[in-house]
């Protein structure tokens, strides 16, 4: 793929963001991060309250990139097979089997949204993780492939009863965890409350230009971005120091008020985490018309690619959201950028 092609795709990526930002208001940063994940081919955890527009956001993205959108709700009685097929008694009195959400769009599946993943049992998580990693599933005597699928999973953080928290090994498979918060701006809050266009999500999504990108070409362009955007030795050393600081922040003089830094960390970033962080940073460089990754590109994605995979001492886990934010900020402040 030529440089011209990369430039053309960049224009499409910017258009994609414009289209989504047209219907989803006050979420420019999550939209940039989701675009980054799409072009870095990484799965995403969404963190946020209910009714903040997550479904609408993902439907808007799917409409613009093309391909199929499917969604499933995590519930305590959901079984792994519920992802694969439904059974029902037909009018003819006979049992029938139809494809479940994961199979419904066939190999054109583009975005799969698992809402409230932590309400589903670990058996369901493991099936999902296997499909995410292998992009294939055998069912109905056939192998099914999902070469273009990106999984988005939302964790209900408000009600913790009857939930099955996804373990750190599973969280590590996701490229990012992106917070989706209610817009703070008064005018936007008024718009969401009073403008009727926001009240009908399907109608709202229909304002997005359909099939702006070719979803089945994203894999190729993602590969080209990773192969084309370079990193200097100084930048590589910088990334290495950031990595080490996630393992033992105390050794680097990083402090968070009232925490015992020597007891905070159980484990820092995994190699996969650093790899995914760099993939996202490369895409950020490309989106900003740079041919080489700069520290700014790393800063743009560091928190969202690293925080969810850090494991804290259990006494600090309840305060994870705040501590993780302070820690990643502390690391970026203390480690000297080239
Ligand atoms: N920032 C926003 N921009 C545009 N519409 C929004 C925004 N936030 C909420 N909405 C509107 O709020 C309604 C609920 O949104 P949606 O169903 O997408 O939320 P959700 O986060 O998926 O909810 P749940 O967690 O309950 O599934 C929709 O009508 C949507 O248009």
C-alpha cells in the first residue's frame, strides 16, 4: 500500500470521526480512541454509567464502517451456547434452531457489543475470549470465521451484586478500556434533554453516512500503518522506562498521596499491554500525519491502553479508577520524555 493510500485512508478516518461526532455529542475523546482501536484492530472495554449513549455510539460507528453489528446482554443465566444459537418451538410444533448473535452476521460481523459483561458467568467470558483471540468458532458442523470483528464489552460498575468480575488475564486481552462519561457542558446536557433528535436512537444513527469505509479492508490498512510508522531508539527507550515504572513505581519516585507505594502493585503492564500501547500510539501518529511515533502519541493512549491491565493489591482495588488515573499520570510526569 502506498503513502498516498495511507493519506486517503487518513481522510476517511477523519470523516468517520466527523460523522460519529455529528450524532454523539461531547464524546470527542472516546470517539478518537475508538477510531484508534478500529485502525489498530484491538478489542475495547467500555467503562461508564447506563444510558450514556454507548449503544448509539457503536451503532453509529458500525453504520459508517459497514459490516454487521450484533449485541448481547450479559445476564447471570446466560450460557455460552446462547451466543451461538437459539432454540424455539415453531408453529409446526417442531423444535427449531437459529443462529445466535455471534453467528447472525456471518463473517461480515464488524462490531460485537457485549453489554454488562460482568453479569455473565466465567464460562461465557472464556468462550468470548477464545473467539476474540482465534476469530473462529466451530458450530453446526462448520468452522465460522470473524476476520473483521472487534468486540466491545461494557462492565457495569454501579451494581456489583451478582457480578463476575473479569479477571486480569481476561482484561489484558482488550487493547483499551475507554471511559464514557456524561458530557459536563450545560448546553450539551440541555440538548440531550430537550432536542428530540437525541430521543430516538435509531433515527439519530440514520443521520450517519453509511458505508463510508470498507470494513473488510481495515485489516490491510492496519497492517500497513504498523509497518510504515517508525519509532526512534530514544522513543523505544522511553517506552521501556514507562513499562518498568508500571512494575515498580516506587523505584522511580512516583508517589500517590496516602498510598503505600511499596505495597500498591501486584503486577505492572504485560508485554501484550506494551505491544498494544505501541500499536495504538502508531495509529495516533498516523492520524496526526506523523511518520514516526512521538511521546505525544504515547501520552494520547497510555492511560486507556495500560490502566485496565495493572493489578493492585486487593486493599486498593476498590479505589481502582482513581488510583489508576493518578498512577498513569504520575508515570508520565516523572519519566523523562526524549
Ligand atoms: N452523548 C450523547 N450523544 C447523543 N445521544 C446520546 C448521548 N448520550 C445519551 N444519548 C441518547 O440517550 C439514549 C440512550 O442511549 P444508549 O441506549 O445508546 O445508551 P447506553 O449507554 O447503551 O445505555 P445502556 O447502558 O442502558 O444500554 C439514546 O436515545 C441516545 O441517543
